[in-house]
């Protein structure tokens, strides 16, 4: 058996195997301590997840910062970027739920694209009200696609743990 040869042109690799045993359920949330990760199971049905499971960097800031939006949106953006906390987690999906998610996001994106194109076309023809309506429909569809595409979301991030939402009951039951 040959020993693997060193390749100076290969990208650097880091062994970052994170432990998955200390995740616990708290109500409808999952508590993930710092240095740990979710088990490699589907977060919806708890079956084996497709591998490799992609890591996702989640961001969170205190909900009190939303009170800055009526004052000035730019102040909110700056303070929100400075105050946000992040956590890397790897939520898994089984093959069936991954394809279902892709299909839903694809349909929402297709609706958004068609609505935006129709809106621009109607505005170019001088039909203001229908054009603005279609552009609005396209933007709403983009927002819907964004929410359909997310697997999990942070409820709180501290220095000690991540409180994660979006996991379904079969997965949560396995953490008890």
C-alpha cells in the first residue's frame, strides 16, 4: 500500500470534527453548546441525512434592536452588524426532504422571475398599476423563497450555546 504523496497545489484541509452528543431539546428548540454540532440526521423526520452535510453560519442579534428601524434603517443596519453573534451548525436533511425543499424553492423562484419580468414589461408599456403589482408580487415571491429555503433559524446565540428553531418533532424527540 502506497503512502499518500504531498501535493503542494492541493487546498489546505483542516480536521474539524465537531462532537454531536451534547445537543438537548428545550421545548421546540434545540440547544447546541459551543464546540458541538447537530447529529447527522434529518431535522424533519430523523432518518439518516444526506452526506456530506453542509455547514451553515447563522447570525443573531437581540430582538430589541428592531426598535431602531423606525428611527433610521441605516442606524439599525450598522448597530445590527456590530451586535450580531454567529454560530456554525450543520443541519441535515434526508434525500426526500432535500428534494422537496429544492422543489419548493425552485417554484417560488420561478414565480418571482416571471412576476418580475412581467412587471418590467408592463411598466415599459406604460401600464403603471399592473406593473407595480407584478413587481410587488415578484418581491413577495422572493421573500417566500428565502423563507422556504432556510432549514433552521437561530432563536438565540450566546457565548455558551445556540438555541435553534426549525427542527420538527421526530428529530426533537430523539434528543430527549
